[in-house]
C-alpha cells in the first residue's frame, strides 16, 4: 500500500485539534497599519471625489499621501504621549497647564507640519484650496480620517469574542 493511498484512506479523528488563527505582535501591527492606511486612502479619495477643495492627481498619489499621513499621524501621537508622560508625574498646577498647552500645540501645530510635508513631497499633485489657503480643507481631511479610524476601531473591538457564560 502506497503512502498516497494511506493518506486518502485516512479518516479524520474527532480528537483532531482545531487550529486557532491568532495574530502575533508583528502581524497585529501589519494588519492595523494596513487597515489605517486603507481608511485614510478611502477618506482622502472620498474628499477628492465629492469636495472641490481637495484634488488629487491620481490614485497612486492618494495612496502615497495616505501612507505619509499615517506615518505623520503616528509620529504626532507618539510625541504627544511623550510630552504628556513627562508632565504627568510632576506636582502642582503648572505642569498640568504645560501638559495641556503642549498637547494642544503638538496636535494643532502638527497639522501644519503635515501639510508642508505633503506639499514638499507631492507638490502640485495634491491641492488643498478654499478658505485660509486650503488649511480648512486639510484640517477637515485630517478630522475626517480620525473620525473614520475611530469608527473602524469601534466596529473592530465590538466584534471580539465574548466570554462564554457558564450555564
């Protein structure tokens, strides 16, 4: 009897283990960042299609802009957390004020850094126009991205397995 016929005649046993598809940390990061870039890409292209204040030359450019935006958003959040942690353990009211002010400054000021980075990298291939030389359009885009990412994360976490109750 050949090995091939043994393999085809073998019957699955009831004790066969069920494979679980968990993710390790690098896989979770990959899936998370990929999903975030796809959300950013979708929001950017919806703004491009339905709002005259944002125009993108091509899908490829919008994909690269979405990747750059994701990178810059993550760097901004990391900087904000670092500053917050620095002031968190300091006693008194002044550190709380400095923490709040620095958080606001980083979160608000970073948008101008992002806008300039996009301008330097992509030039006229992407344009933000309208009120205040396109700053309003860019802020609307960033807030749209943050809201979409928040909604997607809420949906994702609502789909987690619920613990089985003992009956």
